[in-house]
């Protein structure tokens, strides 16, 4: 990358971007540079109309008939089938349900039960908080089970004959570091353990090949890169070979083999649907399906390539234009070793983030000292990256962050 990368050069990259047209499929305020799609994806242009249709026509006019008439009942599997090609899975291996946290709970409990006496759930220190909390809660249900939380570098050595399941987040929410899914899956399986991958910061932005890695199970988020809307339902993956011998932790009627026979006894559905629990959130699923329809048109290789290039550009520009301002890059430089966000540690990260937001550049802050920029390849462009760093340089050079209003911490950061 040449020094003094200019706005014109960024615009030229956008002009030649094969995914350029997808930006029009989203509604983004003109004045905003949105680098937080890894936390809450943008609103697809057609989602509002789709939601209106789901509410006014399907619910309002169709009423209860819409379970069949508009196949509401099939939405969890339909959405799962749309996610499958994004994560290297078969349609019959993915279903949309509940939240990421709940899906993790369901799969950890199933994995512990299937492990026949193995007594440990293994994860890494610094994993996303809900993953740690859920793992702690799940092992607490079993008298003889413990949670082992080890530093990342110690993971391979910590996989021993006592580990029932290894729980890892593919792309780290703070650093953006990406685990070697194939290698860690193979290492765990060699010791007889299962692995659950959390794809919350991967699906929809970078290449994921679950079956290529012989993955066992995975979960992921619907409202980040998948743009399903705030609190969108999440997904889960269980490899075909495991579906029949894993017993669901939440034995609700939607996971029953025949829910509408209203039998007294529980009989799990023969496939991925056994991991459903209660009635699907139909309106939220309509928004997610609408968004996933966009991905069906996107070349996944182009998406991953653009993600890598955007992150490269962001790193190069910050290092060029913000040198001497105290930013420490904590994201790997090698695109194959990271996800689609770039993070810097800085003592004033919170105030800097607030000053950026006040100037229309939305990234986010992760306590205690991380400034994080999500590069969503589907609707962000190279000009966005250039503008974000231009604003960052100005905020730093003028010390605009150093003002009382940027110290205020809100409930959600
Ligand atoms: C965003 C995220 C979640 C979200 O879980 P919810 O149940 O939707 O709150 C879980 N795990 C990881 C790694 C995440 O990044």
C-alpha cells in the first residue's frame, strides 16, 4: 500500500468492487460511516416491507391459517437452509431457533450427556462472556463435571481424555483472531472430544467450512453479519452423523417427532429439528429470512476477499495516519488468522469511540480499552474505511475525545 492513500484511491477501489451493488440493498443514513455491523447488522432495504406484510397480511388477515398458508411452521428450517451454504453445512444440518446463548446451552448439555462419563468442558480464557457463563451453568447441572478455562496457547495441551466438549469462538469478539478450525477440531477428536464452534463473528463475513473441517456442532448469531435485526433468532448446526445420538436438552414440542399428535410422551424428531424447543418467533424469522435471501445472491469468495482487503486497508491507514497517537493493533495482520473486524488497544478507547460516534463514525468500544471497527463486506466500502480513519486522525490530532461529554458511560457500550 502506497503511503498517503487518498480518498480518490479509496473511491477507485469501490468503483471496481464486484459487490458494490449490494450496498443499495441496505438502508444506511447518508451521513453515517457504519463500522459496527459485526455487532448489529444494517437494515436490509426490503425488510420493513417484508415485516409489514408478515404483520398485516400473514398475521392480520391470515390469522392462524398462516402456519400452513404461509408455512410459518417451516421457517426455522428454511432460514437454516439459507445459512447452510455460508458455513459449509448441508441444509439438513442447520436450524434457526432461540438465542445464541440458549443454543450453546442446548448443545453443551447434549455433548456432556453423549460423552459418557468424561468430566470436563474446555474453553479459553477471554472467550465471549455469555459463552463462559453458559458453559459454567451447563456443567453445574452435572455433579461430576467441571469447566476448564485455559489461556489460548494452552488449549492443545489441555485437550485430554477427560474433555467431553471443547467450546470455542471461531473469531474472537475483541481481538478478531481466528482459530484454526480444522486443526483444533482434529486435535479434539483425536482425544475423543466433541467441539462446539461459535460462529457469531464469522458467518456472513468470512469463509467458514464446517463440513470441510469435520466439525461436530456450531452455533451463531442472527443479528450481526446476517442482518436479521436486533435480537434476531440464532442458528445451530449439528453434523448429520451426530443428530440421532444427541439427546436434546430442552425437550419442547417443536422438537418432537410429531408435535401435532399431542402425545403424552416425548419422542425427538429424527433430524436437526429435534434441537428446536418452542413456537418459532415468526415475525423475527421473517426479517432474518429476508436478509438471508440477499446472501443467496452473494459469491462467498468475493465476500471473504473484500473483508480481508478492507481490514488490510484499515490497518495500513491507521498506522500511517494515526502513528504516534498510542494505538496498539491487537488484531492479526494475516487475513487468514483473523475475522472481519480490526481492533486497537488505547487507554482512551472509550472517549475516542464516543468522539467518533459524535462525528458520524460508528465503531464500538469493548471494555476495558479496545476500539473495534467492523468491516462488513456486504454493504461497507473502501471510502467508508478512508473516512473513518480521516475522522479518527482529526479526533486524535485535535484531542476532540478529551471532553467531559465523551466520558459518560451508557448502559450499552
Ligand atoms: C454476539 C455473540 C453472542 C450473542 O449471544 P446472544 O445470546 O445473542 O446474546 C454469543 N457469542 C458470541 C461469541 C458473540 O459474539
